[in-house]
C-alpha cells in the first residue's frame, strides 16, 4: 500500500467551505474521505501526494481544527512511526499552542503506541501546519491511504 | 456510479431509535452507512432510492439533527451541484430556522465549492425536510452512493 | 459474513493512547476501524474475535467512553439481535451508571429496532465492560465485521 502524508490550511466563508478549502490546500479536496483509525500496514510505501480521480473513496487519518475567532492560532499534525512489522499513526490538534508542541505531543503518543506493541521504530515522520485565523480558518493534517 | 438523494424524519423512544426511524423514513434504515466527505464522481447518475440488500455497506453524505425539546423545528438538507468534470455535495442542518434558509445556505455553500474549483454548474439539486419535535425527533438528509 | 463481538478497557497516558489501549485490550487495536451504522447482514455468523493482518480496514459498530476523572465508572455495551431476515445492532455508553443498566438499555433499543421492522428475534447477544478510572480510562464495545 502507498501512503501519503500532507497538511493544509485556509480561510473560507463558512465552516464547511473553510474545511473544504483546507482540504484543497492539502491536495485532498476532490475525493471522498473516509476516516479510519490509525494502523499502517506492513511495508507501506510513503510517497508524495498525487492526483486522484475526483470522487474516489479514500481512507485517511485526519487531524482537523477550525476557529472563527480572529487571531487564534490553530494547528494540526499527524505523526507516523514505522517498524519492520507495521506502523502506527496519530493525529493531534491545538488552539493557541506552538506547532512544535503539537508535533512533539504527536510524536510522544505515536512512540508510546509503538512501545505498547513492542515494536522498534525505524523511522518517524511528522507533518503539520499552523494558521492564524483572520475570519474563519481551518487546518488539516492527514495520512492518506492511496490504494 | 448511481447516486440517490433522500430525506426523512421521525419520532422515537430514544435518541438512537429516533435516528434509526428517520433513516427508515428516508429509505436507508436497513444498511450500514459509512460517512464520507463530499465529492460526486464524474458522470454520476442521480436515480431514485431503491431497495438495498440489508446490511450492505453504503457510502453517504449525511445531514442529521436531533432534538428532545418539544416544539423545536429541526431541519436537515443536502445540496448537490453537478458540472461536466464532477460534482460537489454539502450537508446543512438547523434548529428553529426556516427550512428554506437551511436549503439556501446549502445552495450557497455548494455554489462556492464549485466556484473555488472553477467548475460551471449544469444542475443543482436540493433536498431536505423539517420536523416539529413532539417528544424526541430527528431529521436526516442524505446523498447515497449506490454502487 | 463473519461478525465478532468484543469489548475492552484500559488506562493510558493520553486520551488517544487510552483509547488505543482499550482497542488493544478488545483485540482490535492493530486494524483501521471504519465506523458504520447498525445492520447485520442475513446469515451473519457470530464468531470469536481472531487475529487480523495489521492495517486491515475493518468495518465496525463501536461504543466508546473516555474519562479523566478519578473514580468515574465508565461503561460501554453493544447489543445484537438476530432474526431470520437479518439483524440489528446498537451501541450504548454511560458514566457512573450500572453496567447492567447500560446493557439493558441497549437491549431495549435493539428490541425496538427489530419491532419497528416487524422481525421476530431468534437470538440476542449483549457484550459490554465497565472500568473505574484511575487517571485516564477508556472502555470500548464493538461489533466487528470480519469480512
């Protein structure tokens, strides 16, 4: 299975459209996202996000935060840890906290998941974005199962 | 892909059963609904809702509102916009607002989605229902991906 | 289709990890869960939970409760009712209520679902767990569609 890791942020005229704009910014706006929990199959290939056929049904782990308070700093991150056996994924979000904190919290949680399963981590990938809200803003971070 | 647009409303003896009754009223009570986000594949055929094999796994965009306050007017609507390339779907709900408002808000949002993607709308379909709560009421509106 | 019914409980160092630990305790921690609504196909076989290929995409009905208040009693239950035609599933959760109450409420709701559909119940299965929170606790109960 190929897996992509991406993030995006946007403003928009309504909560729904702001979310949609953030998905477009992340390169995953033209598909139907199906939210799943957080295990990466063995030998998953992590690849750049590519173009989809519009309307494809795409499984993903999604971190998403919205705010309509001007000046709010909103952040979303995902962390992926990979071992020989398989991998784990976590999502994390926050308001008015440093993006580095949100990312490092995500890293702690995914390390713990690997620990609990007795797996030795080969690689950790963390991806996230922050956004300072003007009127209505959204951030997303996602691990997308490509096929 | 064939797509159906439907809505329903009901009272019931518990929140879960009220939701289930509203799904039955909409003709989608005997399947397993999987919620997806909001893109219609190219050349989707919009067809009347038909009978399903009970227990089928069915992807759908779902608008859902519940209230247990007597006299509340609850509304749910979906709006579908179709272009040559593909289509977009939004869901919208409200309490104690006119159904026409909920529908026109849904229309605005889906028009904006199409605009952002630079697509020329060929057709817009809007479907929704209101319900005046007696004891516990629910309304649903859904775009159902039939296969 | 084979279907398994399971439940689990755990403590953990974060909300996400507590949930993950409860899924592991229930035997469904190493898969990607996709939440679905609540119909059991005709002739579903109810079998013990077995091992999965890590990362499998697994449809399930999931009851889940989390608390970080020391001493809270959290409960999650699922109820499955089976008829000749097909079956129905409900999930239920509660805080500081007797597990028997949560289970019997689940049973009432699933009986009502079968009633509304005019189906004669052949068998009812109820599964659930309680947990007394130390620092952060979670309980889950699930009906898992195995294939």
